[in-house]
C-alpha cells in the first residue's frame, strides 16, 4: 500500500488558504472561531457528536430534469454523508466534529473553511499530501424520486486513508454520539481504523452505524453484508433505508430487517421508509411514524438531515416517537431544497412545521 503524508490540522501551522488555487493564507488551520475553541485542550468538554467518514465536494446541477451531459451550470456545496450529519447536528446547537481527510488541493481548503463556517470542528480533518484529491460528487435532479449520483473517488479517497494510530481516542470515547458509516468499512486502512475506534468506544450508548450502502464503493453486496455483520457487534444504533437494511441483514421486509438487527444486539434499529415514514425497533418498543408532506427537489440530503436531527433527539432524551417525528421533518425540509449541507434546518424551523402540519401516510 502506498504511504502518504497526512498532516493533522491542529498540529500543523501551515495556512489553510482559500479556494483560489494559490498559497495566499486565508486562515491558519488551527485558528477556529471562538465558538469552536476553548482555552486549552484539557478543558474542552466532550463533543455531542463525533462522526467519522466521507467529506468532499457536491457539484449539483442548477438545471432540473436534464441528464448530466446537458447541464450548463452547477452549484458547489460541502458534501459527504458524515460531514453533512455533523453540519445538521450543529444546526441544532450541538458541539460537533468530524474525523476525515481531504486532498492537498483547493477543494480541500474549501472543505475546511465550510466546516468551520457551519459550526463543525475540523480538528480531526487531516490533509493527505501526495495522495488522492478531495473527492467530487455529481448528481442529476429528476424530482420527485430520481437522483442518479456519480462519485469521483476511485481507486480511493482521502477519507479512506484514516489510520488507527491517527484516531483521537479520548474524543471518540467521550462523545455523546459517535457516528460512523458503512462506507468506511469498504477499504483499508479505514476499515481497521473503524474497528479500533469501536473498540475504544466499548459499546457505549449512542454508538451509531449509518448503514449508508453505496454499491459503487464495494466489489459486491455480499462483501458489504459480511463487513456490516462484523460491525454490528460494536454498535448500539443502526440507521438505514430499506435497501441498506436488506444489505445488512438479508431481510427485504423492513419489520424483519429491524428485528434481525435487534437480535444481533443493536439497542435501536431505525429503518427509513421514504413515503411510508420511518420505523424504529428496540427490545421494548416499536414505533412507526408517517411521512411528512413535501414537494421534493433533491432527496439526496434528506437522510443526513434525518441523522443530525436523530442525534439531537437522542441526546435530548426525548421519547422515541418525538425523536422520529422531529427527524422525519428535518429530512423532508432538506428534500425540498437543492443542497445538502447548506440546506440543513434549525430546530426552530422543524418545531414550527411540527406544530402546523400533521403527518400523513405516503406523503414523502
């Protein structure tokens, strides 16, 4: 395996720069806004959410209903599922941080700046020098339910180069929620890093695995299934849609998939059902809530908004039905917008809609 030079942005004094492709300093990498910086590392309180995984650039078309080769203009956003979940949680006032990597390029500098602007600590987002570039993702927008997506992250991506020895173990151990995704299990050394983090976490409550299956990242579904089965021994919460839960368990029926996850020791299994709402199952409780009505623009960010809202609800100690309704509305709001990270709603936005609109079957 090729060895790359990875720089920790906390320890490195090299300027992050801006996205204009030159060396002009924009902000030192360890110069975070006051809301993200405490007086000294030993006095920092634990993160509400610490996530590990994908980060990059989303380039989404500004023309809807046309194939990618006919799109004239694109809008750039901070992208990557794990990154978007941290942004979503930060919008609810949660102290959030991301463990990831970027390329040593203008898009990587954009990622760092956007994370900080959106309230996410980039202390554990390193820069890979001499390695793969910061990944880019394109999509097509065919509302209400067709959003083909292309990932430019082959044969690998910086976030798959996270190594076990680079992990912030204390932060992982102490975080209120530790969030990881199945994508991180698709390659080494990221796979070993995920296992090392889970071993440090030692089954603490709110150790979440986002089932986040993308076929293009795996040689076949069976390989993904095997890796997820191994991971289930380490986590307490799973979140996924119908397909992702089927990959994880081999069960295509959502009820049976949720039960299979609980039978494997997961404390809470959440199955997102799209237009049919969301189902959650634990040893003692089964909750199903209906969908929330929305005119869909781009459904790609809805799951990450759901995830950040789920984090907020779990940490708030709400009952499960309230958590699911809150997360459902968050996902619906983002489905009605083009972007992902920039589209994440505030707590107040969600609560306003919860007060005004009832959930209905088959609405989203």
